[in-house]
C-alpha cells in the first residue's frame, strides 16, 4: 500500500470515487467467497460449539488423529467432511480477521466524522439561537426547525413550535 503525502487532503470527489471502488471490491469479495457462506439465525449461531484460538490446537490434533483412525468418528461424520470443514475454517478465518480490522478502522472514521459533524451542528445551532435572541433575520425559523429535529430534550422554542403546529392543525384537544 502506497502512503499518501502528508499534505494531501482528499476532496469530496476523492471520497466518492473511493467509496465506489470499495463497493465494487465488496461485490467482488462477496462473489468470490459467498459459496462458502452458511446463513444461520442468531439462535442457530448461539447453539453452535464455538471455534477459536482456544480450540484450534484441539481441533487440528483431532483431525490428524481422525485421518489415522477414522473408525473413531461417529457414523454421521466422515474424515472427508471433517477435513473440508477444518480446511475452510483455517482459510476463511484470516479473511475474517482482516475484514474485522478494516471494519474497526472504518467504524472509527464514521464515529469521528459523525462526532465532528454533530459538534459543528451544535455550534451552528447555538449561533442561530444567539441570532434569534438578537432578532436576526431567519434565525428564529432555523432555531424552530432545528429544535424539532434534535433527538435530545426538546428546546423551549421547539416545544412552542410543536404546540403552535398542533393548534393550527386542530389536533390539540386540550386533554
């Protein structure tokens, strides 16, 4: 992977292009490995014995023994099936680990940029509130509109706007 020069700032067009490439890569990845997917419900997944670092040595050694002594396998299993599942597990696991690292980095980028966006929006909203107190043109409408959209506790302006809207629509029964 080539490192970007430190003074290069990606543009919105660069991000749009990168996202298109990423979606294409995801489609390619899906097409490449989807034949090995086993779709299960959350309940089915919960009931499965879990494979992982603590069981890897046990499973690998059991597979070696099963190849030498297939007579100890239960009748519903075979060395071929055991080997096929173990091979897939060992090959798909590093892919999953790489994707999980990518998802973690992508999640960090989304959380950071989302947080910065909320901070900017709150700063703007505060500025609009100050403008409304000074009776600046357009500020009251902005505060009323944004006040109805904020997911937290409604502001006094938002409550008043909702009450006025209810009264105007005739849905305020007073009860």
